[in-house]
């Protein structure tokens, strides 16, 4: 059992990371009144002179140039074999340069809640409206750079980083690694740190890293080498002192790491495979100034070791901003306002008439320059943003950032290599001309909804043709391209699809470690486990006491209805309890799985099977407790065979209802929606169970629902076993059916309601199938729903975008 730690932001531990001084001389991050900070923009070559290589160039195995990074490993790393070094990324070809050309748009989802649940078919004869998020974001970075991506909220920073990491491949354009289109190898070279820290809260820091090391590094790396790599990462990220502390967070009652430690753990997870490129989304969001500075020093250390680091950042302090070597400043609607060395930022802004006041934070000033606040002054601010974006588009700096397209060894994507995406939509290519406001020619923008920036750009020729340099480069290399045909569902040429990386670990390895993690979570989250046990045992006790009567009454005329009520109540309780449990817990876990799958950690099948096995292991214990409490208490003279059949029936019912919860939770991926669907799905199953409504009176268009009712088959199986072999007859004091006058006063009786066992079975429509047939139907529903849940999860894993 690992100890818990207090939720403190600062822990008394010595700093273990030594960060070198900045590679390029830069002015203070504050706008001090120095006469030397207003300088003309340097010539085109100076942009690259500011790029300092912290590693020496070398050759890769394929003959292309690479970067040899000096390892910071501990002395234990010396015993690793060459194969192990390659497996953890120490001796593979690293990047010399990374370039990108990205345009990103999404379909308008007017009137569609969430834009995902209720897809609206396109209206005949009308173009599909588009909202452009990123407008031809063209740039480059080199090994050793620490690039900050900044801009106001909603400018597309997170979207750009997701495209750059190929987590979202629905953009138009291409990512280029070492001046060639990125291939599958690129995914294994990129470590992507999401803005949200998602972990299993009941794991310790070391257990979390051990899980990822075992499934990421593969079987070719010895366990001792994996453990040594974990220790190196713990030291590098200053997490050694909390290695045996629970992570905590989320819904778990476990108290664990502080915000800064959780952020560093996210970096440590990606650093296990020693990636050449580190992309961090919102690296310091939610952290105080001290923790933000600590995280940025970690990023700087990564860049100094020869990696290429790209990070989006909000409101950095002067000291934090000074750790970055380069800056990409995005304005509203994803236009570039500046992309170059941070040392030249003040000079560039001054050259376009934006003077930073004395003693102001340079980063804050830059963001204010591209922000358009609502209310008064919005038009003036929009005009300033348009002026700044236009100046960049026409500047030598923009040409420098696109110079990689003019190199002789530049290889653009050939037209025949570009696939058409599902649904006949092929994302348009990187040289597509953008219409007014940056919207593609096939896109349309709803009238009357343009904000100030869109209105300004609609009348500005420079921003209407933001991609003129790209199109000139394309024509010089490949000749002019004909415009896309209208009506063919294509928007031009798109980037080459790069699918998910291959898995380094075998299926059995992933399944084994995933199952251990699931069982750990079940065992350590004691409050949730005890609450579920209390619900099963406590509710079973209440049900048993409520329907308990004198011995023999359960099969007498006055107690048969109570016995049927016991079975129906139990069947409905089993459905709702298991359905609700999965709908409540699974959606939150799915976000962790989707992120792990994109990182090559878990297959869909290994995660799903491990989760199902863990759920059913607990269900067996829960079912046994419920059956031992409820049925012996409510039914006198219960035989061992009856108890065994009840246990089997309840087990199959629990499996089917849990599988139903899997289907709904995976389909929605939203806890609130999944919980909202529990009543409307459970109610028809209870109605068409055969007790509340006569099945032969149900309208034909609703009759099919009875065949999908888990409650129906559970109720019928329980009733068939409970009344099997029971001799039910009418006492002499009661009249036979039809002879009484008031129709049902029992006791005091006018007539015999259940003259025989078949009449009891007909009362709840249990005479339609045998006991074995009901059990087979329950098992079939459970297996079918489990397979459907797997297929839905596999589909979701292929299409979901983790944010």
C-alpha cells in the first residue's frame, strides 16, 4: 500500500534539473525603456542564425542527416544493448527540421447539440457551411528550438498542436519531417502532452510509469533496462520524492499529487520512449507562477538536449517567457501575426507601429496586440489585428518561414499519393486558394454572422490571398493545379493519411498489465467498492424482508402475487443498478483509453476485455451476496437447486445489463447523457416483461421490444424455477374462476385467482419459453451487447478526437 501525500504545491525537495542559459541573446521579457530594443527586422538569413544546435549533426541509418543527442542517462544505462537503446529512442534518427502547412475547418452544426449526437443530413442544393479554425499556418522549427505558441482564447492553438502531432488528421495540408512528408515513423518520434492530465488516480507514480514502460518499450528491452529508464525519467522530471505516492484526482477520494507534479508526470510519461519531438498543449495552464516556471525549465532542458519542443502557453511571466527561443503568435481565426525568434519580437512589433510600453510584460503585450475584446473598441482592435497579420504575410519573415518549400530537396505530396477520406471527402491540399475571410472556395459562411476580424479581412486583398506564396511555390515545383471539380465532394489535395502507430507490446502483455491495473483500481477504491456492496446487500435485505411471509404462504393463493412481485422487483433492480453503474464510471475512463491508444499503449481489444473481466469478477461476488440475502429471506423452504438456478439467472442478468451499460456509455462518451438514457431504456424493458402489461395486447409496432427485454427473460426464468413442481390448487372455501361476484377479494374470497401452476405462468407470460430457453436468451443478449459494445468502441477509437 503506497502512502498518501498532502495536496501541496511545493514539496521540500532539492532541485535536480540543471538548465543552461538561453542559447541566443535576447532582451528582457519586460518592455524596459532601452534604446537598443527597437531594431529593424533582420535580413532573411538572420532568422536561421538564431537557431542554435545543441547537438551535432550525424547520419541516420537510411543515409539522411540526423542529430546525435548526448544521453543524460544514469550509469545504469551503460549496460543496455544496442537493441534496447534503439527501442527507447536513444540511437534512432532524430529530426533536423519540422515544417508544417495546416489549414483546418469544421462543419457548422447549427441546432445540433454537441454537433455529434444528432447528425443533420445536408440539405439538397445548399453548400455545407464551414467554420475555418486555422488559415494556412505555415512555419518551421529545428532541433533544439523551444517554440511557444501564443494567442487569445479560441485562436486555434490546441487545434494546431493536435494537427502538428497528427492526433487530428482531418486538416488540409501536410506535416514535413526533415523536408519529407511525415510517415508512420513520425508518430513514434512525437511525444504529445495534452492540456488535461488524465491518469488512473489509484496508481502510484512509479506504477503508472511501469505500466507505460512495459507496454511502450516492447519485449526487446529487458525489464531491468525498463526500470532503469523509469528511474532516469523520475530524476529528470524531479519526481523521485513522490514515486510511491498515489496520483489521485478525478472522482477518487484518494489525495495525491499537486498540480505541478501531475503536469510533470504527464511529461514523464511521454519521455519514457525518449521522443525527438515534444508537443505540449497548454503546458502551464492552472499552475501558479512558481510551478509554471518549473515546467518551462523542464521544457528548456528537453530542448537543450537536442529535442524539438513546441508548447502552447497562456499568460507567461517574464521569466517563464524568457525560456522560449521562438514564438508563433496566432490572431483570431487562426492567422499568423508573428513567427520568429523571441529576441526579435519587440523589434518586429515596433516596426509595424506597435510600441511596447516600458516595464510591461512582453508576452502580455503581444497577446493584447492580437486580441479583439468585445464591446467598444472591437472595430479598432480588429483593424489592428488585420494590419498586423497583413504585415506578417507581406514580410520577409513570412518568406523565411516558407523558404523550406523552395529548397531543391523539398518533396511535396504527389497527387496520386493522396487518399480520399471516408464519405468521399478528401481534405484539400496545402496550396488551395482561400476565399474572402480565409474560407475555402467550396466553403460558405453564414451571412450576418461575421465578427469584426472576418468583416475586416473580407475587404482586405492581402488576407484574402494568404496562401499566394504557397501557390507560387507549388507552381514553380509542379506547375499550376486545376481547381477542384464542384460536386465531387473534394476540396483539393489533402495530406497523406498517417494511421496510428504500431504497438510495441504483444496482445497478452497489454492485456495482462491492463487487467492488473483494473483490479488495482477496484481494490484500492474502497469507498466505491463498499458502496456497491452496500447497495447489493442492503437493497437485497430490504426486498427480502418486504416480501417475507409465513412458511408456505408464497405458494398459497394469498402469497402468489407477492412472490411474482419479488421476482419482478429483483429483475428491475438488477437491470437499473448495473446499467447505472457502468454509465456513471465508464465515460471518464474512456478519455484515458483514447489517449493511450493514440500513444500506442493499448489496443481496443485488450482494454475492453480487461475492463469486462474486472467488471464481471466483481459482479460474481456482488451477485452471490445478493442471492444469499434476498431469496432465502423471502422464500421459505428454498432448495439448493433453486438457489443455484437463481444465482445463474441473476448472473446472466447482471452480465446483460452491464453489457447494455457498455453500449450506451461508449456510444455517448458523456456521463450526463448516459445517465439520462437509463430511465427511458429501462422503463420499456420493465413494461414489456409480461407482468405489468399483457404481451398479447401490445400494439404490433411495439411488440418487438419484448424480445430485447432483459427484465422479461430474468423474470420468466426466476418464476419458472420458483413454481416448478409446486402443487397449486383452489381451497374448498374459494370459488373457482368466474363463480364469484366481486372478482378478487382475497382473503375473504370470492374466487380462486390461480387455480393451477400454468395459470401463474400465464399471469406473467412465462409460459412462452422453458427455463433453458430463457437462460439462453439472457446469455445471447449479454454476448450480443458485449460484441456491440466492442464494435462501437473500435469505431469510436478510430474517429474520436481527444482534447
